[in-house]
C-alpha cells in the first residue's frame, strides 16, 4: 500500500493498524496524519509504548496518558477510582483520536486495560468508547518484555485487537535501504523466514570487516554494560580537559523521572574535543536528525562545535523535551541533544537511521534484536559485523504467518482505496473567522446566560461558579446532546456535569428543536 492510500484511510475515521518494514516511513506518515487531523479540528492524543518512542513523536507514554501507570490489571477498586477521577474523565472525553506507536512492544493486556478504561469513562461500549484508534508498529521488531518462561503477550492476540478489527495499512515503500547491495534482500528474507545461502554469504562478507580509521561509525551492542564501558574508555583516552553539561528540569518529580528515562540525552554529559557524539533529537533547520553522527572539534565558549560526517559544522545549543498531557506541559527538561556515541544499545537505536554501524550480535537475547540492529544501517557498505549468535537472525515464529495475513488484508484494501487528496490549507482570514463569534449561536448563548443567572440566584453563588462565559460560549459553538459531549467541553468536569448537566442539555435540546 502506498503512503497516500494509508493516509486516506486514516483520515476517513477508520481504526487502523499502520505497519511496514523499517524505513518505510511510518513515523513520517503518522506525523502527516496527526497534522492533518488537528487542522481538521480533531483532538489527537499521541502516545507510544515506550518513553523513547514517545519523545520521537513529541507525545507521552500510553501508561501515562491512560492514567493506568504500571498496573497489570484493573481491580474493582481501580474501576471505582477511575469513575471518580475528573481529570481522566475530562481527558478521555476531550479526545477524538488515540494514537499508540511502537505497539510491537506493547502487551496485549495493556491494550485491553486501556480499552476497558475508555469504555467506562466515555460511557460507551464501542471499542475504546468510540475513539478512533491508530496503532502503529512493526511486529517483527522487539517484542514485549515478558517474565521468564511466560509466553509473549503480543498486542495482536488481545481480545481488544479482535474487537477493534483495525483496517490494515501495510506500507511497502522503502526510504532507508536501497535494493542494490544485498542488505534489503537480507532484511526481507529475515521477515519472510527464507534465509538462504546467498544471505549467509552477505553476512559472512561483512563479518570481521573493520571501518577505516577515520570513519564515523556507531557501535551497537545488546547490553548497557558493554555500551557504558566502551564510551567511558574512549572518553578517558582523550587527553583534553572535558566540559560538563547538566540537564535542567522543570515539573513534578514523578513526571520528570518518567521524562528523563525517556530522553536519550544523559542527565550529565561530559564532552571533550575529539569525542564521538550522536544527535538524539531532530532539528532540520540546523541540519541534524536523531541519529546524526559527528565529532566534537572545538568549544566556542561553553558551546560545543560538532563536525558531522557530511562536513557540516554545528554549534550545538540546548534542546528541550517535554511531557504533554491534556494540551499542557507537565514536565520539561533541557540538555544538549547529544550523547557519547562510540557505542549505543540496540534497544535505544530503534527508530534511528545510521550511515555506518559496527554491530555485535554475539549476545543477542530476544527475537527481532538482530533485525532491529541490521535495519538501522542504510547500506551494506556501512555494516560491520563484530559477532553473531544463533538468536541474531531469529524472528518470532508466530509473526511470520501473521505478516502474510496482514499483507493480504492491506493489498485487498489498497485495491479499493484512492490516494488522499491534496490538503486544502485555509487562509489566515478563514482560520481566524472560524474562531470568531460568528461560530457561536448567539440565541443559545443568551438562553444559557439567563439560565445561569437564575441558577446562581437559587444557589446563592456568583454566576461564574455555575459556569464561566467561555464555558457557555463553548456550548453555544458546539451544542452538546449527551453528557459525554458536555464533558468534552472546556469548563465542565464530572461534578459540574452532575450538578448542571441535565439543565444545560434540556436547554440545548429545546433550542435545537425550535
């Protein structure tokens, strides 16, 4: 399926599983969809299964957004707590579209819990309480972490997946590897379970190859201990005095801890001239992306100067990452968007594109790990294999049959799907007029204000305690017909809806019928 076909399906309001091989452009397409949906007036919650993936999207984890944290199940006490949580009731009801990225690492039980919570808080028995749900990921990549001996709880085996029955958008374009040097063939053979002698030859050709002494190469390892030891060893070997850069933070302790764990930049970063570094954020204007490699060549005052492999020189300024919930920044950290990059873990490399990498798969310990590592590299020429084990080229057997099913479903859907039409970008005047008082039903607003004055007099409270002007204007602009629709509007939590909801809905119903 082409990207423009997948975008058309997502914009239609369908629940979707967006998938495809690494380099197919899933994140790019997702960002296109989110931008279009928001410009169309939709309220989008962007989440991911891990903090690292969430920071790539500028969103939050599904654990945090859902309010369920690290719970493994929902008890009756949890359900009572949810029903009384105004903040979560507001969040679920003021969302139109829920995006969950990197679902390969999401437990099926987690998806079931979010589905149950959404139904409860939105008072709607449709899947996810009627939210449009966009699941994104490649099930061949790293699977959910499971306790020793337990079967992997894949998201696609959950009851919720069957209930949601998402449209399959399997995009097949390739923007990372070219098909001319054997790497793409190797990756496709791993996905299909058809590794043959020609692929083993390709692997053997890169085994033990050494990059040139002046080459900028990232080393990928399966374990954190290997990575930390290698980076520290190389940094210590540089005779120059180092400069220390400490992360600055703002926000509550719990959310800050969550954000700091998610950001790839370290809390304390020591740099020296000659240090190999990797950018861990995107800044297209400055000329770097997440995964760009370079070397510190100087300091301009306290600003490190990094020379990229393409010859470009960048004066690196601090970058900010934030955790956003309900449209508000709950935590924010600032640090140079760099980390030492003589070596990184394979897990942290997921989502990156590298020109060259030395990969050690001699201690690969889970299916898909070798696939993730190899698919980071843009070409076979940039691949240097240090070691492999039997697990290195293993993919989870349960995914092979599923992948064939997904491809067929996507292909059938593509036959009947046209590419998305070009987006009509509203003019500034049109955009501002949509927010003007012309969108407000002035007659309804007047009725609401009269009701508010009477109710305030009866309750012996100021009028604003009953409802602020902005809340009444929101009702008059988008008249609600149900309590859930009223909950989705600014200024109305569950307690206010309980006190005044019936009155307001009756006024709206009578007005619309007149």
